[in-house]
């Protein structure tokens, strides 16, 4: 009771002092409002206050520069912040809470008793695959893109909410409905990995029937669930005591994915990321391909693996070489296996369809044992014998450098490729040097390397200082 009274008094004190403090102190600039984190910024702050403001809310130098120079259109176009003028000299910045996953905001900014910063700022780590590990059957059920969460018990609770990375950790958006044996809530979810918690009468709690948890970076953890998109099935084998599915998606782990017995065999629902996946079943220690799947290929060790693809198909083609006896496709997408992807001969050359997820890939053809780059693709990474053909599948950003017609070679390098000066070679398109890339959402710094000389992107006004005092260009991928 005392704690609740103190919380209310603290909230009232902050609320009453807000109009004055918001203009004069960076410490009181932040608040949470309708699923957004909002900052009220006094443009009259001096440099010391600006520095303190940047430190408190984890803003980089580019964002601070745009804010206090009044370049709000560039701020809106190039960052996650949405600016709004409140009155002369005072602006408001807002961004979705889900984007604050790594900021580590000060817990003193939390104004509401039922608000949990540990959960709110968490987003799931990337996953190639996953399967749910529930200690009680039926507490999470996903069918046709709709997932239902069930929390048993808690019959005396007045209000229960479901909160997670799927609803930007909202504390009010997803109320659960009370039923005879607990609480239930259903939500439409795309296939993937999600973090979540329950809020029972204002108190956050893990899912007690879910064994999967992930650290939130704040000495706590969240429950983890997967919205599945594939069902592994093996019919028959009624006398088997143990059946496991293993594949390239889990590094061929022989113990991890134990299948469950069903009426006509064995099954296991899983989430699989986009791309091509090799797999096999292990029946009481014996490895077998999927008898219901006609797609299988050699693994390079005189064995066969079953294959499945999730996503879109890219057709790799090699023109000519009609006299070749064997042509193989090999690349980063299959760990450079030199025996797996046997290309099919056509009237004009060789081809192989391969399912890929969005991303950047390197590859080569192996013609009768001889490795070669793709003669139809001018983009390569590396140099000499270590050069590979490069392709960006479903790119979402274009790097462009105008002019420099006399340059022999231009490379784009940055935080997205560990500042390599050999990869991501650009090509000429008209009067520009261009490269299409797929980049995950986030913030990246970069430069161009023109005939060995590092230069910033002169067409990009966003930049940050580096340790050499030469500056790096900055790009945001939304």
C-alpha cells in the first residue's frame, strides 16, 4: 500500500512539474505516449545541455546536428524520428517504442506503474529457425497466421494483457479474455520469432508454461515464441522409440529437434527463415531422407539430403560451355559445397533454380573442376583468384557516386561489411558508379574507395566524425 501511494505521489510530482522542466532540462525531456517514445526539445539549450541530451537518450552526432540546426525535413527523411513544432524554439520528437530496443533508456523516465522498460525495449535476436518448447500443451496455438495465447489460472485477476514485440510492448493494446480455466487472447502474426510477457493486474510476468526465454539486456528475460510456417512429417515408423529432424538450419544437431508421435507417424512444427534448407530424419539413430519429398541432392560425401525452399527462386545461368561434362553452382548460400548443386544442361548453356531469402551473396561456377566467376555478371568481390561473383537478391538500397569517369575502380565500404576494401565493387551506370545492396533495418556508416582513396559521399548531408578526423557518411535503413 505504501509503495502504491509513493508511486502515485511520484507520478503527480513529475506531472505537475512537467511544463516547466521540459523546456529547461534534458533530464525531463522524455515520456511515453500511445506506443511512442516522445522527446520535448528546447532548441535554446547550450552545447553542454545538447551533449547531455545526446548522452541521456543515446542520440548520435548526426541526429543532434540536424535537430539543433533546425534541419527537420532531413531529420524526418533520414532517421526514425518524427519532428513536430510545438511553439517557437521548442519541438517534439517521437518514434515507435520498438525502435528503442538497444538504447538502454534511464528507468527514471518511466512515468507509469504498469510500464516495464525491460520488456518494452526488447526485440528478438534474428533467428534462422525455431520451435516452441512448451511445458503444457495448447498454451500457444498458431494456425493460418493467427496465434492464440492461453494463460491458465489467475481466476482472481481483474485485468490481464498480452504484451510483446508484436505490438511494440503496448500495455493496453491486447487485452486477454477471461474463460473458465484462465485467460486467452489471439493475434495475427507473420511467421517469425517474437518476445512477450503477460501483465496481470499491472504486474509483468513470464509465461510459466514456456521454457524458452531470452535475456533482455537489463538483467531480465522475456518469454520467446515462434509463429511456425512449416510442419515436418514422417509417416509410419510406429515401432520407433525416438525420431529427430536435423538439417542445415540447426547445424545438423543430432539431439535438438525431437519429433512427437502422432496417429499416423511423427511431426514437428517449426519456423524456418527464407532460403533453401537441407534436412534428414534420424529414426532410432538411422539417418534417412524424407520419403514424401522428391527433392534430394548429394551432400558431397556420397550421401543424399532432402531439401525444401521457403521464399522466392533465383535462376542461376551460365551461357555456353556445351562441351562441359559437369557444371556445379557453389556459393555462400550453401557454404561453398562443391558437389551439391549440379546444374542442368540447356540448349544454350547451364542453369539451376535456387530459393533464397533477401540478402547479399557470393558465388562461382565449377566447370569440370575449374572454378570461375559468372561471365555475365560484372560485379565481383575480392581480388585475383579470390574474386567471387556477387549478387544482391531483393536489394533495398542503392549506393550511388556521381562522376569519377576516369576512375578505374570504386568500392563502397562501411559498417555493413566490416570496412572491407575488397568487397562490394561498384559498376558504371551512365555517368555514375552504382551498387544495389540489401541491408537490414538500422543505421550504417560508410565511404567510397576510389582507386584506393577513401572519400565520403558528397551527395549525402548526413555524416559523423571518425577517429581519423576525416568523417564517415551515414545512412538509415527503415
